[in-house]
């Protein structure tokens, strides 16, 4: 719709200006005002009046659209502010729940038998591959989320190079 208004504005403005330039729009005699205007003059007046009217309509529409966009922007800014406030409240609630959650996890898992310690075992020729507890000498059991770390040390041959029998 705006495109049609713009095209009409340009067209009527051009025709009005062209008719005013091309022909005599006014008679120089004693007739009344409306009778002095020639046919070309009336075409110029009509085209220029249409240009004025369409220009006013276009500006009113543009102003209304700008007001609507401003109102939408304010509404979106308010929604964003509310969302930010809710996010801060949610974060505070989560931070306040964290100690409670940790305590609940501890209470739920405190009776689970754990076999974790800092055991050092030797794997020299042993057929068992699982690490063993230094307290019970049984293989360590891993539960979901458990982690263990191990290091292998090799015997080196002469001059600091590993011998073929002791490669890691």
C-alpha cells in the first residue's frame, strides 16, 4: 500500500508540475477567479491537490506506524526486564538450593560401601587387571560417577633407555 501511495505521489506531483510549466494556467482578464483558470490550470490544481492529500495520508500512516513500533518496543523491553528479574530470582533460588541438594546427595550415598583409597599396587606379572584395595586386598569396585587414576612405572635398561623386556 505504501508503495502505491509513493508512486501516486510522484506521478501526481510530476503531472501537476508539468501542466503548470507547459501551458497557460491563468487568463489575464476581468472574469471571476474560477473562470480565469484554464483547463490546463485545473489539471495542475487537481494533480497538486492529490499530491498534497496523498502526502498527508502517507505522513499520518508513517506516524501511526512509528507510534505502534514504539509501543511494541516498550512492551518488549518490559517483557525483557521481567524475564531478567525472573532469571535473577531463579538463579538465587538455585544457589540457595545447592547446599540442600549436596546434603541430600550425601545422605543418599553415605551408606553405599565405597572401596576407594590411595592404594598402590604392583602389576608385575599378575593376571588380575583390576586395581585392589590396600585395606581388603580385593578388587576395587567402581560406581557410577566414580573416577580413579593410575600411573605405570617401567624399569629402564642401561643408559636410561627401556630394555626390550620392559617396554611400557
